[in-house]
C-alpha cells in the first residue's frame, strides 16, 4: 500500500490497521493507536497473535475474507490488549493487493460496539426525555390555573377571619400554593430555547463555585482546570444552571450523609476531548466538564431513572435539578453521564466545540 493511501487513512475517525500476508502489522492510523493504546512505531512488525493473543474469531474472519475475495464483517469481536485492556468491537476485514509482487495483505477496520450502543442509548434517552417533558409541561399547565384560584381564595379568607389563630392555616395554604407555583414554573423553564453566544466554560464554573461556597460553607470546592480550553457557543445561563444543579445535588448529598460537612469535597475539572460523536455528529474537539464529589453516592435503585423528572433520593427534593441539567445539555447537542460508587460520584458533561471557535485566554486556577 503506498504512502498516499496510508495518509488518507490517517484522516479516518474509525480505527484502521493494515497487516501483511503473515498477519504482521504494517500500519495503524491514529484512531487505532488511541483505541488500542499503542503507537504505530511500537506495534509495526508484531503479529496479530502477539498483539491480541490467539483470537480464533479474528483469524476465521480474515481467512473467510481471503478465501471468498470479499469484505467480511464480524459484529461481535472481543480483543484483549496486553492482557489488561479488553475491547468489544465490530471488525470489517477487506483483502487487498500490496506491492509490485502482488503479495496479499488485509485491511482491518474496527468499531467499538460500546460506542455504537452509547449513541443508540443517547438517542433513546432523548426520545424519552422529550416525551417526559411534553407530559410534564401539559400537567404543569393544567395545575397552574386551579392553583391560582386556591391561593386567591385563601387570601380572601385570610382577610375575613377574626380569630388570629386561624390565620396560621390560611398562611399554610398560601405558602404551599406559592411552593407549588414555583415548582410548576421550574417544570416549564427548560422549554426556553438556548440563546447562543460565546461562553468561557471556566467563567461558568467559577460562577457555580461561588454559589456553592456561599450556600454550603464548610464544603471544599476545588478546581482542576485545563487553562487552554477553547470557547464554546452556547447559552451561558443555561450552562450555569446545568452545572449548578449537579453541584448543588452533590453538596446536598454530602450535607445529608451524616458525616462532618468539613470532610466534604467537590471537584470541578475540565479537559479537552478529541474525536467525539455527539448527537450523531462527529466533532474534532469537545469540552469535557467533570463534577466529582466524595458524597455517599447515588443509590443503585435510582441510577436508571436519575434524569427523569420528579425522581429524588432526598427528603424534600423535587427531583427536577438533574432533569433540567439533562435537558439543557441536550439542547446544546451535548451529553451528560455519571459514574457513582459510595465515596465518589462523577457527572461528566461533553459539549461540542465547533471548528470556528477559538481558544480563550488562560483562566486563573
């Protein structure tokens, strides 16, 4: 295979390897280097057996493709790299002619099944989220009108009561009506479309940090920033609200865990992610934000429903904070996911960076 063709493979987002007729590696593109955590220089000349172990499924796929002179796709392939990295892949095997001697070679294209499943899961979650939002929105509209009537009637009754002790009951009705009104407003808030503009993600995080420090004195909020992060195009207020809802949930979990609040810590971390697929579109770069806390973790029974509305593991919680955060991030064509074990919960936001967006000046650590 000539150098020009190999240079073309460098540009592919999928992992590609070329092997000779003895199944020794001739070339890996950058995507394959990232996937297998190995450099092209180090693996050149190694056989597939040396690299992946004795994998009968891969060997059979290569033999079939050459025997029938056709491309063949193995949809379920498990590869172990150096006995530690285990990958679940789909692999397309294509025979090729190489060099003037006509010696046979093979082109292998690998795709992570996990990534494909994640994209499908995100699409499914988006559909479910849209259905939930529409249901909740209709419900909120239906509740608001009679709620206003209840509050108005309670105010009129309060003015007519002569016994001071009875005012306590009407005040309860008024205050609870106000609380429900606020809840309905929050249910409807996520439906505002984003107002895009240039956003420095560290300014967003600093705003969140200042709120959490003021609201939860004693909890340590630490920074771990990559100061070379590029600018985003997005709705600054929605992004602040998304991160704030996650961080506030973390702080409330730490506070309610029964431990000394001064042992609580939240870490705000930024990194650049490369070659990511978001909302079925490939981006060269994305901003990765992690909100990490050392609280008690998310209960196992809640993990599948954590982004659904009105789901809360905290007494007095309304279960809207993470729903709103999820909706806002999805409106920015981003993704939000989490990992949680007792003592460490990490919410990860990925927000796409468009090619025309430039790097901001370094932020203060």
